[in-house]
């Protein structure tokens, strides 16, 4: 991808985000996955058959969006270069989520600033999968900070990285993997074998971006005058204290930079789950911490853009 087009896609995301009235590939992915499940998910199948069917759905979905986008962009560029460039910028912007992530977290901050707990719970429910109806202010802050850290990786740095190294087809392939993981990559009895391939593929796709995000969080803490040494120390100490092999990296660096402790008890559909604690509780996990996390993620996004542009320039040599 050329640096100019990457910059244009990033600018479009920062300016417009993902308004619901615009067509969005992730919604198309959701439709494809739903239809694929109806056709491919076997009922009461042995583990091997369920795993094979899930792997088939995963490969078909990823191949459809990677190959389909390459073919569409190639066809449009052949018809008219400007048309191809416009489509490339638009599709590239849809893979990025900086504006939406920061806007959603800011909305939580605004509700909490007015002591509107019901409103804050509704806003947090838009960005987390856990139950939110019972959360108090510290737990709402924890949910928001954890989401900011994790989404800085899979919503900003990972798509920027794949856009830079492989263009829109690679970034859409990543988004397809990420969407498949969120839809079927769970460990419950219904999805364990069917979604196992998608979950492991998501682990592979996020391996480098998650670690890069943690490193950028350390750099962003240094640039912002925050505690980058603690960000580095807690990242190295606690990154593996997480069920995911990747999510713990940005969360640990974030916890260290803010001086807060993440993890603990969450409930999903009323069922409690415990996640290991990450970081040291040196400061309260309050509104100030969420605002600091917002500033960190904004800086991480800019740093990710710079790295993406460098990769693009290197690729043009």
C-alpha cells in the first residue's frame, strides 16, 4: 500500500469513523458467518467433524474477503485508477477503529463525570462483552481501560500493520479472522471444537501486533510524561497473566503506565469468570485513569501510523 493511501485511510477513519449508515465489511462478515454456520455447523457431531467444519468456515470466510477485495480493487483500478484508489481508501478506513474506540470511551467518561451510572453502563455495554448492569464506577472504569488496551491492538495497531504490509486484502483477512474469533472462537461446549481453528488463527494473527502495541504503549507513556518504566516492568512481568496469549501484553503495559490493577471478576450471561490480576494497585482505577488511558491510546494510534508509513516507504524501495 502506498504511504499516501495509508495516510488517507487513517485520516478518513479519524474524521468519520464507522457511522452505521455506511456499508461496512465487518457487517458483511457477520452475515457470511451466520449463513456459513447454518450450512456447515454439524449437530451433535464428534470433535473431529466439528473442528473440520469450523476450519472450513474460517478458511472460506477469510478467503472470500481477502480474495474478493483484491479482485474488486483490481477491477476498479482497471476501470479507472481514481475509482480504485477511492475504494482502497474507503475499505482501508473501515478496518481501523481509532475514532469509534476513542468516542465510545469518551462517552463513558462523560456519563461518569455527571454521575450517570445507568448511562455509563449502557455505554460500556457497547464496547465490552461482559455483563454491565450491576457494575459500579470502579468496575466501569476497569472495563473501559481494559477495552481501550485490548482494542488498541486489534482495532488500531493490527489493522494498520496489515494494511502496511499487505494492503486492504491483508487487513480485511485480519478483520475476518478477528470477527470469526469473536463469533465462534469461544470455549463453551457449543463452540469449543467448531471455533477452535478460528481462535488459534486469531492468536497467530495477533501475535506480533499485540506485542507491538505493548511496546508503543511504553513509548506513548514516555512521550506523555507517564510512568514508562512501570509500563515496561509490568508488561514484562504480567503479560502472560491472561487467558489469551496476546491480550495480556497491551493490558499489562497499560496497567503499568497508569499504575492501576486490571483483571478480576467478570460475569458473562450471569456466569462469573475470574481473570488473573495484572499490575500493581498504586493508584485508584477512577475517571482520571480512564482519561489517561484515552490519551495513551490516542498517542499509540499516531505512533502506529508512523510505523505503518515507514513500512510502506520501505516496501517501495
